């Protein structure tokens, strides 16, 4: 069963044994910002995607968010 985009960050975070707070701090973003992204209230910025991909040890496309047009080409 495919993982929904909303749950993708939770799964990746769990696979890396991180809490929301640890993930936010490692990505150098406010904890509330990370929470809003993980819970589907906000879309991550380009910088957010890069930081989260690095922290969660995946590519930006593996995060499950739409990439900007120039990155998708």
C-alpha cells in the first residue's frame, strides 16, 4: 500500500529514529514550521526540501513533494 504524501515525512523520520523536534533542529527550521509541513498545512520551500532531504538521507524527490519546474527537467 503506497504511503500518502502527508505520511511520507513521518515514515522517513521514523526510519531515521528522529522526533519532530530533532528533525526540525537538524534541518535548521522552527519546530512549528516542520510540524506544519509534516501535517500538510504548509508546502516546503526549496530550502526546506533540500534541508529535509539531507537530514532524512533521501533525495528531494523521495520526500514526496512536488519539485519546482526547473528541478523536474
